[in-house]
C-alpha cells in the first residue's frame, strides 16, 4: 500500500472538499441565462449624406453611396439580431418547460407588437413563429435596392425626403406628392428625418408586410437548414415591391452582379 504522508493527506483532503463543493453546486438551481429586459442600443451620430448629385465619376458615386448607407443598415440589423437572440432564448426556456417571468412576457408582447405579430398565447411554437419576423436582411440586398429606388441617391425623394426605398405613406401631408401620381390615387412618398429612418422603415416593412411573407418563409427555411441567407436568395421574393414584378427582380439581380466590387 502506498503511503500518503502529511502532504499527501492534505492533498487528498482538499480533493474531497472540492468534490463536495462541485456536488453541491450541481444541486443548486442555476440562474436564468438572460436578463428580463433587452439592453437599449444607442444610435451613433449620423453623418450628413453626401451630395450625390455632385459626384460625376460613376465609380466614386457608387462607392460613396454604399459607404454612406452600409453602416446604417448594419446598425439596424444589429438591433434586430439582438432582439432575435433574446427571443431565441425565450424559446429555449419554454422548450425546457420553464415559465416565463412577467417582465419577459411583457418584453415578448412589445416585440410582437413592433413586428405586427399576433401573439395570442405564449408557447414554444408561437414564439418560434415570432422569430420568423425578428430577423435581419442581407446588407447587399438592402444596398442594391436603395441604389435602384433612389437612382444612387439623386432622386427627388432621396434628396428632399431622405427616402431611399420609394416607400409610400397614406395620410395627407405625410410625405412628398409624386409628380406622376395617377388620377384617383392619394398616396405620397414618405418623408424621413434622416437616412436612418428610411432604412429602419424599409426593414420593418419587409419583416411585417403580408406582401413579403414569402421572403420571411424562405429566410426561415434557410435558417433552419443552417444555411446562409443571401441577397440572391431573397431578391426573387420582391415581386410585389414593384408593379414591374419579374422585370424589377431581374434588374435587381443584374445590379447585384454588376456592383459586387463596390459591396
């Protein structure tokens, strides 16, 4: 039999104590993995939009346009991703049979309202369905559509209304009246305080409007298959964004292919 000696007995004793502490820790309920409230992200200062009408070199104009809008798209996507990760944690808690706290239920309700999702009951499945809307949009797709809709930032609606996506509004005085608006129509092209407002409204439109349900479904399928969500995947779902439908989608895909060097 091997003799332990004084040092050996001390080492053995510490090992026994450590084992006991570990055993006790495994019996103590671990804290919930998330805070009840989402942290609030502050928007960084917004740089003034370049005067794209003064950029006469096409390559410089394109690069300046993308460089101006890209940080805004990434910032809005980061906010959405933060919400998505939090909602995903709620799904995990529900899948484990845990009951959500009231503050968590309130937060879920707020997010559901933001994304215009009717959360009639809080179950693992309904919260998974909410996640279909709480998701990001590929930056390249946003930039290409902005370039198309705003004529690389020189359209009247971009210059006068900070509207880079041709988004409509329907109350009198809410925006700019289109010069070529057909008789009998009353819509206006929305006016925003800055470009960030336009980007935020555009992303909210894609994530909430029934016209883009296919976009959200395909994005969800790709997520569930652990596949990347790309501009090429989602641009074909924008048929209802323009009256030109297939022609519009084909034009966006061509623009995406032609401008990869700037993206």
